[in-house]
């Protein structure tokens, strides 16, 4: 009997031992699941905190950049306004000088002195028109040459009362020049047109000036002015240092690093070519 009792006890012990993995799994799995869920919650909360912090930092940076952009835009607008105001004042001051010269000429008796003052007025007006174009809304840095040339030609034709006598054919490409190029070109064109309007024509119904301004290559600019007038007088030389106008043209051509030539056939043809260094 005792052996049977011991055997039964051993069987119970064995059964209890066999049940241990089941009891262990019942205890461990919930614990592991609880720990895992807890860790996920902790990591989730930590992730949300980091994300919220990063979003706040990002918003601060965006606000700073936006503030800087607004400041830069404001400074740019103020700078543009100052440049336009500068061109406007220069243009007004040049107009005052022109008016003073005109007033002074009314007291002169000598024809040569009156003529010299008139030519000076034309040169000043050629520069004044450039500053007028530069303070307009769409022309802060460059001069739109078709508009400028057309206005300069119209001014000179009016000055010499030639609009109804001499026709002018303008063939001008849509070229923009910076001020450093536009001023010399304007002054050269003023000299050429002034000489043509004063001396070239016998004032017949066929008098004509053809003006071309074009790009012969991506950065090569050409100016050609041709008239069908009398042509240059005998013995004329482009190297004649007694002609202030010719000296001015040659000096301005050197300033542009350009090439200047005169042809005397069926009237006069004057050519100027130079490189637009903006695109060099």
C-alpha cells in the first residue's frame, strides 16, 4: 500500500511539473505583452513630444526666414526707389542746365557761340533721355533702345524743324543696353544726326535718313546711319582734330572699345560696331 501511495504521489508531482510550462506561459505572456504595450506607449509619447518640438522649431525657423524675406524685399524696393529717384533728379538737373543754356543763348550775338550752345543742349538732352528711361518702372538697369532712339530722333527733328522735310526710316532691333553703353551710343547718335540734319541735305522731297541698330551676333551691336544727301565735302578727314563732334565720336568709340567708319558714296554712311560686354 505504501508503494502505491508513493507512486501516486510521484505521479502528482510529475503532473505538477508538467503543468509548470502552462502556468509559466500564463504568467509570462501577459507580463511580456504588458511590458511591450507600455514600451510602445512610452515610445509613442516620446515620438510625439519630439515631433511637436521639431514642429515648433521648424515654425520658428520659417517665421525667421519669412521675416528676413520681408526685410530683404523691403530693402530691395527701397533700393530700387532710391535708384529711380537718383535718375529722376539727374534728369531734372540736366533739364535745368539745358534751360540755363537756352536762356544764355538769348543774350548772345555771335552765331558760332549760339550754335555751340545749341549743340551742347542736344548732347545734354541725349543724356537726359537715358535717365528718363531708367527711372521708369520696367527700365531700372537697362535702356530699351527702340524707344530711346525714336524719342531722340523725334527731338532732333523738332529742333531742326525737319519733320516735314526729311523722312527718317528707323530699323531698330529690340535691344536693351546698360547705361555704360547707352550713354556713349546716345551721344554718338546725337552727333551723327545733328551733322546730317544741318549739312547733308539740299532739302528736296526725297531727303531721307536710314537708321539701323541691330545685333550682328549674340554680343555684337551695330549702328548704321545712312543719308542720301550731298555727301562729305572734299578734303574731309575723320582725323581732323578741329572738329569737336568728330573728336567726341572717336573718343566715345574708344570708350566702347568699338570700331567706327565713314563711307562717302551716294550720301554718307556711318557705321559703329562694339561688343556688349554684358554678355561677354
